[in-house]
C-alpha cells in the first residue's frame, strides 16, 4: 500500500500523539533512530507511524497535526529524523522547518508531500530540509530514505532528484555584471529568499512594506534574468557554496564579483 492510495480524512486532532510500540519489541530491539511525524491527515500519520515502528532500530516518538504543536513540543523531543508535510492547517511545513532547524541542528528534516514543483522543492531545501519525498512512496522507500538521511545522505524521490539535476543543468552561473548590479538592499532580499522567507516575512524583517519587497524581487528577477523564486535561489546558491558562507552571512557586491574570479 502506498500513501497515494490513502483516504484523506481531515477529522484530526492537532494535539501531539505519542506513537505506541509493543512493549515486548521495545525490550528486544535496540532503539537507534527516533522519528517524529508532522502531518495533518490522521490516516497518513498512522500509516507512517506503523511503517516506522515495524522496522527494527527505528521508533516513532511523536506525531503532530499542525505547526503550532510541533514548534511547542518537538525541540524537547529532539528526534533524529522528522518527516514533515508541507500543506499544514496553520502554517506551511517549510516554515516549520525553517524555524526548527536552528533549534535542532542535529535533526534531519525530510519533507513528505504531494508537491513536486521546483518552487516548493528549493524553498524546502533552502529552509533546512535534508530530503524530499513524494507521498506516493512505499514502505520500503520510506525505510530506505530514513536509513539514508540518518547516515548523512539526502533522500529524494527519483522524479524530484531528476528535477534538481535538470534545474542546475539549465541554470547558468550569474555573470559578474549581473551580480554587481544588485543593490545592498536587493542582496538582503535575495538572501532572505534563499533562507525560505516569504514576502511578508521579508517585509517585516527589513521594516518595509510588502509591495516594496515585491518591487525588489521583480528587480532581482530582471537583473539575474530569471522568472521565479527557485531560479533566483539557484543562481545565488553557487556563490554561497564557493564562499562557504552561511545563508545568514553578509555578502557585498565586491564579494559577488570575487566569487566569479
């Protein structure tokens, strides 16, 4: 059975639910990897939890139905891996990851979602996700992904991995003249885009209006010759990798020019 065939039943509780594991199994199987689930559909949560608890060495330690309860309780649990849906009732799962990753640097976040577009993929990865799986995965695929991410890998559904490869193949590096044309404020906006912030959050952080941010983003697109947020982030990422800088670091137009030398 795959998650794609799971009935969507929205009668759920947003309270945390502790996953139940048979007592005799807990005694006989050493627990190596703890997993939490953030998913608003109760049926899907139950399937994922059962799959996890059936694997020796893995244990589901908690389930959450919304972002608010996740933010309140997950830092204390500090699971090894967290499976996170994107379409949650209060906030996006991507925003959930972006807020939790600084608090839980050792936790590996893996998105489990129906969204397979590049916009969601790159926003999730920029926010701190280590993997990205589509919900049509099978039990074996989930188990393989859990082992991979716990071992330091970045599991992705095959169609997602192909999109990532195709995106970077088609994304040329920015020319120095393009990068130098960005103003310091445009660089601030671009850096926050790369960190996964949405327009309103960027406006709040920079004490500007949302329409002003939209204007900055439009100018960034024009100067970098891109047409989407994902493409802009893709053009920006090589700079960060070449400098070994964190996404929150300060980058000047001079730095941008040097990165192309």
